[in-house]
C-alpha cells in the first residue's frame, strides 16, 4: 500500500521574528490593494473588526526576510504619534500590519482619499484653488520633523525619507461634515496628521552600519536617488563608511528634498523636470534610470539644487519663504553645515 509522505510547512526564518506578535493572513477580510512598489503591495483590509493596512512582500529570500524582520522589530519598539503604528507580523506571506491612515476629502465635498504625502500633494496641485489646504502646510512639516526627531533621538536613521513614505490622515474628522457644529473645533486642533513609514532601509545604533556603497542600490522608480545626499550618490564625494551622525545628515538632506516636494506640489521628483527637458539619448539601449541618476550626480557635483515650479514661485517668495529657507539649509552641500533635526523642529514651529 502506497503511503503518502507527511507534508508540513516549516519556516526557517521563524527565529528572526521571535517575540514579535503575529497574525494569520487568512484572517484578513475585504482585502483591497491601495499601493504597490518594488517591495510588494499594500492592502486595506479588516482584521478583528478594525480597518488596518497590511504591507505584503513579494519576496521570501533570506535577504528580504531578514530585512522585513529588522523593519518589524524596529517598528515594534517605536511608539510615537508621528511614526506609523506597528500592530502584527505574518510570515506566510511575509507581511507587516499597521494602523490604517488615510486623508479623505469627503468633509470638503470631494469623494477622494489619499494615503501618502506624494499623492496628497499631487491632488492639491490639480485643484483650481488649494489655498485653504496650503494654509496648514506648516502642520504637515511639523509632524514630519517631529517624527524624524523622534527617530534620531532613538539612534535610528530612516535612510529612505521621501513624500511616498509619509502617511497622511484626517481620520479624526474624516466622517464629520464640514457644516457640522463640532467640525471647526476638531479641524482646528489637527487639520492633518503625517506619520513616517517604510523602515526597510533604516539603520539604528543596535545594527551594524554597512558601507554606503553597498547600501544605496535602490532604483529611481522607488524614488530614492532624487532624495540622496551628495555624499551618498556622487562618486567623488561618497563616504566609504558611515557613522550614525553621517546617516542623520543624509536624512536631513532627504528631509530638505521632501520639503522641496511640499513647496512644489505636482513635480514628480526633485531634478526630474529639468531632466525631461534635456535632449534624449539616441541610443535606444540607454537605461533611462541610469541616465536620470547621472543627471542628478552632475547637478550635485556642481552644487546645484533642483529647479522649482514656476506655478508656486509667488508663494515661495511670500507665504512659504520661511519654509523655503529651511529647505535650503537642509540641502547645503557640506553635511557639517546642515542643521540638526532639533534645530529644524524649532524653525518649523516658528513658522506656525
């Protein structure tokens, strides 16, 4: 009599996640994909009668699993209103569950909602008159720098700060009509909430830092190269290795480029607009990603910043001038000349 083999599923990566609370993927209900990227996808779903966000990796190799374990363990130890709140982790498929964050325009009569700062800014750029929402840009920036300050205070360098990795939310009043008597009070207290997310590339004092040459391999489609500091991308300036202080200064540059995005809603990436205006290479085999990267390197070697949008030139020279000043200080060529995050927090609060 033929005997079927006993088949069981074992996960050799189990020890990496020891002590981190778990969930079972099949317990998720109403899965809806709300984002995707090189890492995998993000789902909006229901777990234990609550709406949550689940980041699902499409890779299960050793490197990807170790990276996810590092991110989950790091997030599990962070508690701040300015950092995405970790809930649970799953190994099959590799997934991280977070609080669901979303900015809904329904209270303002528009049936749209967005999940990250990049999407939110792109939408503001399309509005006929976004002046009402532009009034609380300082609130947006304050949350971002508070989040970065919390990380640096914990000895953590984010290393992938950009508008795509900043969640936006107004869940405190998303279901309240703007003409409701209590709306004005709730809205004034917190018109928008921003939280830092995506810690897959982060480094902390508890983790040995690798050389930057090995660490900076993300593709431009993931939005990394346009936010990298000169010492992290320009060959002649690149650091051979980095201390936590070096990585914090790289974060400050990325913060500056993130502020550039806030000052220029609608621009796809820093440096992208002028790159698109350049004559295209005749060689069809030329890699556009590498071409864009080289364009960034050429600009940074010359100490140049990305070209701003003429659409918002007047605001940048008037209402947003103090924010533009912070952007320029964060993107000084010399890392030593860039301010510490604690100084930036104070500067931002002075703009409110």
